């Protein structure tokens, strides 16, 4: 779980969790946790706003499920060099619009030296700058990580092993991580996604108020039991459009995800940003470029901030030569729709108030502008196309 600090807020999280361990001095087991209680709503019912891999979402009626969660972590220290960690997480995720529990982490950690550790089991997948704490609202300034970047890879964990390296060189601390394994999860569209094998590496440099991070992941991707895509590809082959279906393989697809980020906390000024590129060998999982930038200014216990994020599609958004009229027009529309990523930009303002030593209150307003379609909204109506949506949210984040 140890990684380079992103900001003093992240340090406070781990200090709070470690404080609980100190209270249980002499016991080999440490119990800690985190949670977010939130209400989220928008100004339209023409589409629902949600996070990655959620089947439902929020409209004009406020909902708790979009941004709320609860996590519990247990660590058993068997010796100075060996420990066991498990983290359970309750949230709305996957094909059910209900809160459900999942085993987020479950690993054994062996500390080989002061600088090098090995982990085996279910570990976090380090594809983003805040991968390890993306579900810990208290660890982050923003109420949620921007969808434009953080829904490009929706897997959170990896079943396998990794090696962690951390060493200080003068005023700088270098943290490296390399892991490999597999993961398979049930997506919100009621089908399975598997990364097998998957490899992920990241390198972070912390120097004074700055943290720099770069990461690269690659995997062989398989999509299973996707009824709509299986039917679409089968129909394309049946009517003689196999050249089109050949560009949409669902099995043994090679893919990569590369991201770079920077964070700063200096003289009450906080900055954080990431840039990411996704590439695959299938048009079904589109090539994308995405980024966000967040800036804020700390005034005592209050931290107002602004965020802007964007995503664009780098791969083709339509197949040339497909009929736009006649009996095959609906099939052509379905094929083109299947290769189009949700495009949108978000501008947001928010405020974080650290009203208690281990709890923070946040409010955030997002102004989302879809492009060439309806963006990432769920169950969109045609009226949503070309119209911006405001998303309103308030939360209390805590650790214990």
C-alpha cells in the first residue's frame, strides 16, 4: 500500500490509519477503514451521470450510490518482514444498481530489504496517479477523480504479484513498482472483461513539494458473453461485411495504457494533473487521449479548487463504405456506434473543508459538455446530444 506521497492530505490519511495501529500496540492485527457518504444529482433526466462501471446513475433526483462507498482494511503482521493485508469495499459497481461488497485487496507482503518488498495475491492495479487511494475520498482534494481519464481503464486490481522499490536520494524519494498477473471482472454492460496476462509498471519521484509519476501497462484483453457485440459481429459476417467485423475482434486483443502525472503542494497552492493514452488492436476498445488539471488554494481548513478534463478519440469513429440508406443502414449505424467512445469535457469548481481531524466535507459542481453524441451518460435520450449538463454533489469523507 505504500507509495510516494501525492500531497500532505495523502500523508494525513496514512497517518490516521497508522494511528489506529498504535492504539492497538502489542496486537498483531491492525484494523482501519475509510468511507464517503455523498448525494449526487444533475439538472436533467435526459441521461444519468455515474462513475466508471456503474449501471445506474443520478438524474434530477439526488442519489447516494454514485459517490458513496465504505472500505475496511485488516493487516496482520506475522513478523518484521512478513504481513497479510485484506481490504473489503462496499459500493455500487458492475451490472447491479445495488450496493455490494467486493474483495479489493488480499495479499501477502514480504519485506526483503529496507528498500524492496514483494507482494503476492490481489493487489491494486497501478494505472493512475492515485490508483491506491482512488476510492479513499479523504485522500483526494476532488470529490471524485475526473471521468475523462479515470474511466479509460475500469479494472482496479490484479491477481498476481509485484515488487516495490523505494529509496531516498538526498532530498528526493524514488518509488518504483512492477506487477504482473490477471484480472477478470463483470462489467456494467453485463459481460466479462479479462486482462490475461497483464503487466503494469510505474515510477514516481518526490522532491520537496513536487511529485512526478509515469506509468505504463499492457495486457491481452478478452471480452466474454457480450450479447450485443456477438450479435453485431455475427450479422456483419452473415451479410458479407467480414472486412468490417475483422476490425472488431473481442478475443486476444493487445492493449496498452500509458499515463504521466504531476502534483504540487507549495505555499498553500495545490496542483495536480494527468495525461493518458489508451491503445488497442480492436475498434471496440477505442484509442483515446485524455487529461485533466486541478488547481486549488488552501485557506486555513478550506480549500477551494477548479478542475478541467477532456477526452478525445484517436481511432476512427466510422467505417468508410458502409451504406447510409437501405436495408443495411441500421446495421451500419450499429457498427459505427460500437466503435465510438463517449467524448466530453468537464469544468468543475469545488470546496473541501477539513472540519475534523479525520473527516472532510466537500461540495463540487461539474459542467459537462458532450461532443459528437451523448458523452459518458447512461440511458441517454436524443435530446441530450449537444447539450451541457450540470452535476451537483456533496460528501463527507472520513477515515478511521
